C-alpha cells in the first residue's frame, strides 16, 4: 500500500536531495498511481550558463526509454495487419545479410544477433550528421554479426534502428509522424516527440551535461539525434511518460506480448511484478518502472550523464512500498594533489576487462585523479574513489587498483 502522500513526498525529497546536494543528480522525479500524481519534484539546472532551473515541465532526451515506444508502434502495425512478428527482415530489406533468418520479433527481443552500430569507431563521425532510417540500416548492414539469429540475447541499438525503418516502410509515414499520430496524440503526450531536426527550437528542453574533473561538468560531444532514431531519439517529460500506457493502445492479447519481456526488462520487487527501462545518451539519463498490478509508475529523468537515475528509481520504488532504500549516495570529500600523488601510475587490466588488457594511466590533481579513459576518480569518505561517469568504485591496495561496477570486479596491476 502506498504511504500517505505527504509522508511519501517528504521521504522521497529527503532521499533524492542527498544525491542532488552531492552533484550526483539533476532532473525530475515523479511517482503516479493509476494516473494520479503522488509525488513530483525538479532538481538542479536545465541551463547552467543562465542558471535556469529544471521544472516539472522540463523536457529531457529519454534515450533508450524510447525503445518501448518504438516497440508499441510495431505492435500497433501488427494488430492492423501491416506486418507480422514472424515476418523475416528480408521482406522489408531484401539485401540485408541473414535477413531471411532474422524476424521482427527477434529484433524486438534483441535476439537478432546484430552488432551495435553506435559502438563502432565510425559512429562518432556519422552521428554528427542527420541520418535517414535507410542510412541507419546501411550502417548496420556493414557490421559483422555478434551471433547467429535466435542464438542468444544480445542487447543492440541496431535492432531498433531497423524497426524504425520498418515502421516507415509499412506505414508510409516518417517514424516521428507515425508515433505522433498513433501514440502521442491519442495518449495526450503533447510534450513528447522524435527529435527529427536539431536546428528546430524545442521549448523547455534541458541542456545535457557530462561529468568532468572533480565535481564539474562539460557539454557532451555534439550528435544529431536522428543518429538514434528508433532506439533513443525521443524527448519527453515525466508527466508524459506516465501517460504512456500500452493498455490504452493495444488489444488485451497484444498487451500480453508487450509485457512479456520483449522490449521491457522484467522483475518482481516488494511482491509486485514490474517492467522497467533505463536509458543513456550523451548528456542525459532516464529510468522508468511500472508496477503492473497496481499501475504505479516511477519516472526519473536527468540532464546529467550519471547513472544515478536508475539507482534513484529503485530507491523511490522502495520508499513507495514502505521499504528502506537499498542505496545511498557516495559521500565525496576534498583532497590535495600531494595526498593523491601516491596513486599515480599506469595500471593494466586483465583480458576479461571491458576493454581487454587496457592500460590505464592515472594522474593526480586537487580533489580527483584523472585517467586515460577520460573519466575522473573522486575520493570518498570511506577511503574509496568514485567514477561518476560509470557509477564505479575504486580502491587502491599497494600496486593494485581494485575496480568494482555493480557485480563486476577487476584487479589492475601497476606496471
């Protein structure tokens, strides 16, 4: 049972403020049950240059939280007989490698084996220019597959580039126009759109920021949002995302497909089944969780590229159901360069690290350690260091650097 609204608001405010006060969150947090807003608050700045604060009406790029919306569009087209989930990709892209073995359903479920077009060295170049969905499909075509179609789950943004192309081909409309006419307008999502033209002025859209140095930020590298069409090109508000409810769009039997884990992640928390999605794009993070049985939705949107939204979303869900949050924000402390100089050096990671055999050069500065991967390690009260960009924790033990990210742990040795 939800806590009384006033107590709920006080508890959520106090918890999220701890993250905001440490410079670890900037954005909007919202909780709604059966469409009624129970909590809503904005933190931080939408534009740091002018000191413009975030408000509950601020729009944010929602990154991969776009994916369930793209998937809903595919299911709508399936209901209307425009496509079938077991259609081969070759029906829509005749020259696609392995296209006769890849189905639309495999694209939805990340079972296609497609490599990730946005994880290539070339991506940093072509993502700076407007992309059509046909061009995005061409980028995907050129990549060797990760695995055979249907062989295993492998999360890839490329799947949703291809789905956006299919939406356009079978509907005769652009991706953005189809979503606006068939999802956003029917649901009253008036502040949600595909970011199709970077030259267009989007009122109340927050600027995105990347963590830098000890506790500072920089603007992210430029990209044209059409380079994320289908998988991460939408902007929205927290209130609009509460309105995104497939039960108001789809037939009951299709809704079961939507909630069966094809494009949402699934879990059970506090004896309530839920679906959720997290998103990351340069300058932005987003997290949305819907508890299905009592239609409770938690939305966390941020214009700061830190992993705190997913953590805050989990904690807010706990507070909503009367449970203590499992997480707390790291406590950052100040330290002079001289005290940090003993950690300088080049540390080599093992072959099973995210970047196999990576050699990481660490240098000391006042209040942080820089590293050759382009992030910063800031000192914490408990003696560890914290990488804000990846929400990772680092401890030094003699000539060893102990790196922990979630359940992953690695040891790098100073050379």
